């Protein structure tokens, strides 16, 4: 697809640790689009809540999280060393801090808070106003951009997803167990699908991509064929 053609919005939803962000980044780089990691935005709010006492011993104080929202400014800046955008909260780079197991264990509960979702959805919609955007998350095709030209719903076997997450964390030097990661993956699936606000679900017009046994390049071939079919 040539970037001279009409730009579209590509919405990628799906389960945690399916590689949605890696996939979305690759699509954006191929098309010259902007990549927006919505999951990182929710993780950033969760990290801020953890650091400011709104989450203690895994218990989320929703009223305190809502109070903190007015203090939070989220921005993305392109990092040429990574070839991707880093996320900042109030001017501080938090790209590494938001990927910890502590944040992972709390992010679904924070994401379920109506005021959090309302604030971040508004940010995301503004970011995608001019199109030429690839955005991934849990409710992009159903809530944020229900009129997106291409919607993809990603899934993979929970054991495969847990192994991917384990490899990512241990490569950074984090000491975690594979069993703990798999339980976190399964818990997040349940929480994401059963929350009252914007639960994870497949949009009726979304195309399912099960990437359990696919490389990123194989996924790219798959998606480029579908993008080409739109023109």
C-alpha cells in the first residue's frame, strides 16, 4: 500500500501478550503511519497510581486514582535508538517502568475505571483524527474507532502468550516464574472480558488473527494482503 493512497485507521484489539504492539509498530513502520500504544497509556496511569499511593498491596483506590487523573499528562516521543515512540508522564520517560509485573497485575483494574477510560479514549480519538494511525488495545475497534477501515482481533494460546511475556521480562533481568506469568495472563483475560466498562470483545466486522504459530513477518504478509484488498 502506498502512503500516497488514502490513509486509514487500523484498529488492533485482542488479548494481553499477543504481540499487538510489536505487530502494530511493524505495520506503522511499513506504511509510514503513526503508532499509538494505548496499552502503554493505561499502564502509565497505573504506574502513576502505584507511585502516588492509590494502589496498595494490589488494592486499587478508585476514588484516589480519579483524583490523580487531573495531574497526569501523557505524551509520546519518537526514540531514534529504538525506532519507536517512548511514553512520557508529565515529561518523565516511563517506557521501562510500565512493563513490570507489578503494573501488569493492576492495570486491568485501573483500566476498568470509567473516568480513566473516558480520559484516555478522548486522548486517543484526538490522536487519530487525521487518520494514518495504527492503534492497539482492548476496545479500539468497538469504542475508540468503531468506524475504523480495518479492524483486527488478535488471539493466541495462553501458554504461548505466557512464554512470550516470560522471555521479555527475563531478558530485562526481571526475576519471575513462568507459572506466575501464565496465571497473570489468564487473570487479565477474565478481567478484560468481564469488566463493566468497555469489556474486551471482538467487533462484528473485525478479522481474527491467531498468531500462536506465526512469526511477525508472516503476520505482516497476512495484514498487507488485507490492506491491499481495501484499495
